[in-house]
């Protein structure tokens, strides 16, 4: 039910966008893209209604990770990590792209313009989290229900579904305007399998959807506006391929390295309670 409603909803938005809007227009991206971000929540509500969970609000909120069942200090610490990680990933990504000669920093760096951009991003960060929450409530509901397949299969499948969720938009060139729609969809899916695996870790480790919301929001609103201010690619249409998280393919290596470090340190082997006790139980990790 969740997948049927979610994918039907985003497909409808994609068709509407193709008929009445412009996939490259920033205002349309906010309008139609913002609408698409709420379709996973519609899918979650439909699935909850079908299972009867909708009649038990507390249980429903717990199953999406909205309720904080652990320590607030733990949640806030993971939220801080979620905000900082995209900035670290972006810095490493830009470093790789500069070394490859695909991204060129402006000299001298426009500190005034950068300060203004960061300030505006911070001001719009919290309001933008409403849109991000529309997506993450749905995926936060789905992920625990995939974990009976195993931790890694569940994480990878969730990332795959998240990437394919964008197909009605990427087939039109969203994210990669200079690429064929099928190539854009493939690249977007690879990017979101990697980012989704990292977000899955922070979602499960914290036992809450809020750090995942923080990470997703920081990636979109805090990190990605910076590259266009401090530098440029030879072809402006390729900025997303070399200087954005997670669409820039150099960021894939950074994401893979982070996931590898977390895995080697045992962070993907921890006893997430909701794997054992069922997806509808409040999640606890301390």
C-alpha cells in the first residue's frame, strides 16, 4: 500500500510538472518538487489506515520515529551530526573535483557573498524542514519494515526505492539537466542508495526520524547552495555532477568511505531494538 500510493502520487506530480511546468525552473522545482516530497507521507497514512495503525496515533508516531523514546541529548547529538555531515561531505567532494580540474574556486573567495548565502540558508533551513519531513516520515515508516530482510538488504532496498521514487522527475532531466533521462535516473539512484544508507544509519542509531530530517535538510539547504557561490564548473549545467551532495559523482566516493568507516567501527552491527521487536514498537537506542 505504501509503495503503491507513494509512487502513484509522485508519478502524478511528475506528469503534471511535465505538462504545465519547467523542470529546470527553480520556482517550479520548489512548487512541484515540494508537492512530490509529501507523497511518501500520503503513502504512510494510506498504509497506516489499511493496517489500522491510523486509529492509534501514538503507535503511528512511534513507528515513523517522530516520538523521542531515548535521551534528548542523544537525539540532539545525532541531529548535530546530521547537520554537519553534508558540509563535511561537500568539502571533500569539492576537493576531489578541484583536483580533477572539473571545479574551479573563485579567487579571491567571495567571503561577503558566501556569508550572505549561508545566512539566508540558515534562515530558510527550519521552514524547509517541513518539506523534508514530508519525505522522511514516509521513509522513516518504511525502513523498519524492510529490516526483517536483514540490516544491509533493508538499507540498500530502502535507498534503491528512494532513488527510483525520483524517476518521474529525473526522467525529465531533474538533477542532471545535460544527461539523458535514463542516465540521470541511474545516477540519481546510485547517489540515493549511498546517501540513503548513511541516513538509514543515523535514523536507526538515534531511534528517531529527526536526525535524518536534519541531514536531508542540511544537504539540500545548507551545503548545496555553497558551490555556486565560491566556484564554478566549465559547464554550468554540470554543477550538480561535480559540486553537490549526493548528485556529484565524486561525493559517491566520500559517502562510500564514510559508510565503510562506520561499518568497520561496528556502527552497522548494533542491536537496533526495532529489528527484533517489530516495526510498530517505539525504537530505543542509547
